[in-house]
C-alpha cells in the first residue's frame, strides 16, 4: 500500500486500484481527506496497470460528511467539487464501498461514483437539515435522480438515515456485500463491471425520474402543507424543498448553481450557526471534566421504581424499552393496578400506531414486575424514587432504602425541586445517592437532568450518564439548587411573565410572542396543559393570587375545559374574558396603570431574566458549561433548535447588548434584570458564554 498522504492510501489488487481513507473518528471530508482523495484519484486514473477504482474507508464508517469543524473557516486544500468531478469524470469505473454511514458530503461523494456496494448494516442519508443546511455538494440534484423527487424530498427534509437494504431497493446501492467482506466484494464487483463492459454511469445524466415531476408544482405544495407544523420557524427545510424543485425544473448544472446559492445563504445565516453549535453541544454534554471516560461503572441489569404514578410508569417504560427488567413499587394494590394500566395503555396506543407489535407490548409488560412490598427491590442495581414532592416522604423512603438495599446499589431520586443533599443525609451511603430528574411524559421527553449532590461518587455519576445514553436520553449533569437548572431558569421566565401580566399585558399576548419566537407554547398555555392546580389546595385557597381565583372558579386548565384560556371541545384555546376580568381586578387592586407591552419588549422581558439566571447558574458551578444549559432548554423546554438555547441566543445578540437591555429594564423591573456578575464580566471583556469554562 502506498501512502498518498497521512489519511489516504492507494494500492492495487490485480487490476483494481483501491483507495482507502483513514481519518478517524468518522472520515469526515477535512482538507487532508479532500487533498488525499484528489491526489489518489489522479494517480489511480493515470495508472495503466488498473482498469477500475474502489473507494473504501477504514475504521468505523464510510465518510460521515463534510468536516463540520471546518465550517466558517478559510477554505484550504482541494475543494469537494474538484474531488467529486475527478470521481465522476474518472476514465475508469469507480465503485464506492460503504460501511457504517455514508452521510451528507459522504453520500454526495458516493453519488459521484459510478456504482455503489454496501454491507447490510450500512446506512445512507443527507442529514444536513439538522445542521440548518442542505446538501451542498450536489446531493439535492443527484439524489432525486435515483430515488425520485418525492422520496428525495422526504430524505432531505427529515435527514433520516436509510438502511442498506432499503437503499438497494431504491437503487441508491447496486449490490449488498457480506458483512465484514466489503473490500473483497467491492473489488469483485469492480472486476465484474469491467468484464461486462458496463457503462461509466453518471447519476447527473439520469433525468427520467425528475422529468416525470416537471410541471407538477402541486406535489411540492402538498408536501409543504403536510409538513408546515413540523418545519415551523426553520429555514433549512424550505431551502431543501426549493433545491429538489430545482432538480425537477432545471438542467443539472443550473440546479447545482441554485443549490450552491441556497447552501451559502443558509451557511452564513444565524440558524445554521445555532444548529451546528448544537451538534457539538450535544456531544460535549456527556463530557464531565472530573469524571473521565474510564471511570469505573456499576453494572445496571435491574431497576426498581418507587411510585407507579405518571412519572414512575413513564420512567419504567424507558428501561423495559431497552430490555432492562423493572420492579415497580406502590403502597396499595389499587394504585399499582392503575399505574400498570396506564403503562399498558401507552404501549397499546403505540402498537395501534404501528410502532411495534402486540407481541412486543406483551414482552415489554412482562419485564415489569409490580409489587406492594418495598423489600422486593432490595437486590436491584438502581432504584429511582418517583413519589410526590414532599421532603418528609422522600426522607422516609430513603431511610428504608438505606436499610434494605444491597450494598453498592444506586439510589436515585426523581425530585424536580427538593434538596438532594438533605435526602441523602438520612442514609449512611450518600455517595450512592443521585438525582435523576426525568421530564414529563418521561417515556417521551429526551432530557434527563442528572443531579450531582455533595457526596455523589464518580462511578455513580458515570453510570447514571451511561444509563441515560442507553435509554436514549440526552443527559446533562447539574448541581443541587432550587429547581436545578431547567426549572430554575423557567421560574425566572415565569416571574417576568407575571410582571408583564400585572402591568397590563394579557397571557395570550405573552404566549403569542413566545410561540412566534419558536417555543411550542407560551407560559400560560403550558400552565393550562400542566394544570393550574398543581400544588394548589382548595381548602387553603384565599383567592389571594390570580391562580387562586381561577382555580376557585374551577378554571384548572385544559382538563376542566378552561383555565387561563377557554377551550372548545377540540381543545382549541381562545382568550377568556373571565380571566381578563380577574387580571384587571388584580391590576387595579395593586394600583398599577395597565399598559400593553409591545411585542419586542415582551420577548426581551421574558428572555433576559432566563439568560441572567443561566449566568448565575454557571458562576455557582451548577452547570458545567453554557452549552449544557442550552441543551437542557432545547431537549426539555422546547427552546427552538434554530436559536440554539438561551445562552447561545445571548451570545448571538452580543453580551454587551444583553447587559445594556437589562440595565434599561432593571430600574423598573428589579433584581431579575440586574446583570449577574459573570454576565457583566464577560460582556465587559468582549467574551461569549460559549467560550467560558469553570476555572
Ligand atoms: C455536510 O456534509 C455538508 C455537505 O453537504 C456540503 C459541503 C460543501 N465533522 O456522533 P459521534 C465527530 S454537513 C466533524 O459521537 P457516533 C463528533 O463531533 C455534514 N466532526 O459518534 C465526535 O467528536 P468527539 C453532514 C464530526 O458513532 C466524533 O466525531 N454529516 C463529524 O455516535 C464521534 O461522533 C452529518 O451531519 C463531522 N461531520 O455517530 C453527520 N461527524 O468524539 C454527522 C462526527 O470529539 N455525524 N464528528 O466528541 C453523525 O451523525 C455521527 O457522528 C455519526 C457517528 C452517525 C457519523
């Protein structure tokens, strides 16, 4: 084998040139890779002793795309376009040999090969939309020429990965190779292409499928309409659609130009910047500076859950979904039966929607053992307490757990607010105690806040993070403080919204602004969904707050058909004159002069306190880095992905501007608008949250 450069080799096997890329971790198309490919194709093309070329990758995957870390930097080395042209115009047939994933630019390179061979476990896709982009190396023009525009629309706007068998059926792959024998199979395929004198097939020249849709704009209109809700606020899906339209309506080279124009537009825009930031943030969130990757872990083969309510049942589903048996404990048989019925109902609904079979429902249900005896969980590896939020109750449970649990078991609590150090203090093993804060519905929401208490051991943290990954969550490690990270920041927004309300801005106006910003719903719609009576006790209510008054009128949210809003039978909300009347009474009673805040003010007054609280959280070391807060906000609180998260949003706004706007509001609206020390310091030194690391 001859080295072309540090990441590319070229060798001859009989009459086939084999180009092997080896650029860990994922063979992304860095400048070195592009240079290596350009040189290797030139050399292989000119080698008179071979008559075909195989492109294959070493390591875990075929090329997984452009090198995202190079985006935004000055271009270097051979361009991807040059590489692709040298492949497509190669005088010898080029066979792409795919294992792992051929994604984005990787698939776009493969699409320039004349033929493609893949192992059955391989996957192909154009996931650029998740980075706020579109496939910018011909993917939007070549893919529809193979799979047809309709399928291509679906693939580029969803970014989903297709399995090799499906790719074979769609013509994206020409032959499947035996697992582990890709190299031999690709070489044999190349020899066959030569022996059979097959043409140098160029995807770009195949127009039949795209032409079939020419003059049918209604197909695109229908696709846009069907996905309008899903794409709301995002720029990239629309640009992807426009590119497929260009593939249908324009000659190849013109379509390519349109693709380039739209790609450049997205790449230089704020949404892609946010989504690329999120790509790295989602990977960094797993990294804990003082808990290295080689920290010993505790095997978790069985889980005990205390409480079969909505939370407990949802948490149980996460584990059985990945085959981990669960014992679920309740105090009464009745509560247990009710909880199990809800879990079964959830699974059966999924089965009805075709997500899995009834047989799988039974398999999953069989993995849950219900019991009313706490002692039954004594031997599990991990226990998660999910009972209601009362410190005395939690302390009582942890005292019992301390007495019965096997040594070394992890003792988790799903508390969303209580002090975990205090809970741990009743045990003789506080190092085994950790917070595992699931979000409701726990079987659906991606976020898990893993809460590190004062004495939590490193193996318990490492295990909790690993188990979160196993059950498909995105976990962020946070510290103990009221509300931890997510709810603490939410409380700041809530306080700001209350101030707006009490000064004359109606709930629906606040919600509309937040919805338009990109949240799935606003503060008050969310409150109606959760129920206004969470923590409200009828017997104790004295009508002192707006909420008290609403609850007293049985306006307890969606479940009673009215709350902040009125709801029709399809749960569509409309502003409520009753709510408005009550709010106005409270405003008058407080002696305030009502004033409807303009939309930009509503937005600033809701967001700035969130950013400020985030800065305090960082300074107190309750989150490791600003991007963890952003991940929490995207995965758990619906912060629009295309805005990155509160901290990234602040960075994009410019921290000096954030501080200036806060100072503008602080005199009237108080402490939440007094810039936190860290925020002021970063702003003064021209720095960003994303560059800040704890000393
Ligand atoms: C594109 O191609 C644009 C073109 O259309 C047009 C160009 C003109 N670049 O995810 P993992 C790193 S856009 C740089 O944990 P897994 C990642 O940060 C690209 N780095 O592994 C991580 O680093 P670290 C379109 C990348 O096994 C390490 O690799 N392609 C890239 O769970 C391991 O990653 C995509 O969007 C990259 N492209 O999953 C595919 N990819 O260890 C993006 C990964 O320091 N990648 N890294 O934290 C993926 O979806 C997954 O990484 C993959 C492997 C499925 C490949």
